C-alpha cells in the first residue's frame, strides 16, 4: 500500500506537467483618488485665475487596470482642465516605481473641467518651473489610485460598444456671411469665430463637424458584478457653475449618476464610473444656430451639466445592455515621442507686446477686448522664451480588436475622424488632453481659417503638426495590430 502511494505521488507532477496550457485569465481592478484642493486655491478655465470659495463636488483621479496575464494597462482620467506635460514624466515615473509598469502602458487624460485648479504651476506658459504643492499632491494621488486599482485586481470579463447622444454637441467655430472676418489679439484677420455670440446676425455655417457618438468600455467580474465603465464623449465641457466653485463638471456628474443607476449598493470594491474627453477641441454644447430663438430654456446653476450627464449616462447604460463580454482579450501598448516645432512669437510681435504692456493703464484694461490683448501680450513674452521644439507623447493601447489612441492636445473633431478612418482596428476610441498638454491641435485647414483655437500661445505646435501625429499614431497602431505587427 505504501509503495502504491509513493508511485502515485511520484507521478503527480508529471501528470500536472502533461496537462494542456491552463486557461487564460483576464483581470481588472479600479479605484479612485480624491484630488480636491484646499479652498482658496486659484481655479483655471478662463483668461484670469479666480480663487475658490466653495466645493460643489469633489475632484478625482479615476483609475482602471487591465491584465491579460502577460501585459497590464492602466487608464487614468483626472478631473482637471489639462494634464500638463511637466507632470507627465514624474507621474509615470512614480507609477513605474510602485507598480513596475512602463510609461507606454499608462494612459493619463484630463476631462477638461473649467472648475478646477491649474496644474500648470505658477505660470500659464513658463516652462521648467519648480512643481508647486498641488502639482506634487496630484502626482502622488494618481500613483496611489493606480496602486489601489492593482490591489483590486480580480478575474473579469470585458466588452465595448457605442451609442449616440447628438443633442449636446455643436461645433463652436463659425464662418460668417459674405466672408466677413474677425480679428485675433495680434491683429490677424480670421475667417472663423469661436463662440460667436456677438455675430449671430451674420452667421453662415459651422467651420467643422461634430461627433455625436458616445463610446463605451465596460468591465465586470466573472459573476457579473460591475467593476468599472469608461465612456468617451467628444464634448469640451459644459460649465454653468457658481462663482469660485470647485466642480468636476458633467464628467463627475456622469460618474455619480452611473454609480447610482448601475452599481450594487455598498459593493466592495466600489464600482468606478469614468468619462473621458475625446476629440472635442472645436466643440461645445451651445447651439448658436438657435441661440436667440423664442422659448429657449434658461438654465440654473449646474442644471445644464446635469442634463448632459443624465443623457449620456442613460445612453451608456442602454449600450451596455447590448455588449457581448469576452472572458479574455490580449492587451498591448506602444508609444513614441514626436518632435515638433514650437510656434513662437516673432521679434515684431514681442516688441509690440512690450509696448502694449508699457502703455496699458488700469482704466484701459476695463475694456474686455483690450484686456484680452493685454493677456495675450503677456503670454507672447513668456512664449518667446520657449525652446524651438517640443516632444509630443503619442500613444496607442490595444484591448482585443479595440484601439485607444491618445494625444497631448485639445484635438479637433476632423482629426479624430481621420485617426479612426485610418486605424487598422475595428474600433478606435480617441483621447484628447492625454499624457501632457501642448494646447489646441487644429488641422492645417482650420489654421488657415484662424479663430481662438489657432492663436499663438493657445496652439503651441507647428501648423503642420496634425498630419505628422496622425501618421505616427497609425504607425503605432499597426505595430500592435495582431495581423499587421511584424
């Protein structure tokens, strides 16, 4: 009897080794980190910083980790107007130290709420400034959230789909009738006007398209419990907050609404709803074609963003019910830095800016148009000290036959469409404001039209930047595509 037991014991490892490959296990984990600042902190989202006096709703970094058993990906969505380039490297370095994950496997994008503190530090445009306390705090909290999401990893399944929410997206750049023009703060004649409230009688047509699609990526446990849902919608922001209020805008409202309608009460770990911003640099939710029509609704504070959040959440939940979940999908990532020329002011523009500031009186600055010129004169002087080139972190993530494409710009809609049309993947989600902040990214055609998003110091990169970036994104996506990878 003893000999039989020994023989069986000796053969057990051999039997185990002879078994076919164990089933592949897909895992996911999610978590949030609170990144709300102290009251009194200046808020960004406009030409002039303003002090915060109230917290309407908390700001967060929302984190999702995916693991196919071989490769791990991280997606972080932060409640801020931007995720500046100077925070990109130190944040990913800390994530790498705490999780071992390489920078190309981590996508960090801002929502673009205009009711959050600046993450640009002491100046809008000065580079290489020491990090301030809030910047250091956010870096640490993002890394903490990622580490917590890793801690929450569990067997999961994943799926994606898309729906339509057309009623809230409008191109905010307009052409005027009879080729009438506007003017930039630098005296340049331009054909396109942003947010043309003062031109309603002479509006001709929008200068570009919109995208009504909302994209959905859903992750649930193998038992069906929701872990996280990431949506991607191409709408700038909504606004309509109280003066000096801190708020995550409709992105935060969407996350809370989704949790209320979708998650299990008191579940542990908590469900994480996430809404990312897509290619929306030229889009807002103001319908200028019907701006002054009789019966137009007047919104109270926070009412409009709640309406948008509710509509997007309702459509996302409808889409989610039709999603076919997969028990395992392969993951991959690729990223490169693309060197671009910076748009810098000419010597003549700098000289004029200095003259303007020298002669600007407090009384003159009460005029809105003159005040705008003063603001951009200061920015032009700061921009004159920029280096001649800049590096854009261009990134793609693979989730099965889905591609996530990310750029560190406020990307125009037509550029997002170009990325999707040229992508080799069946579906491509486009993330703007990701892995840095290099201003607006208009196409060369839109640069010719002018308008706010094309102004010097607002659009940092060379006029021909978008074709170069699209080319690199497609090259990277082909590199990780299963049928095209070499």
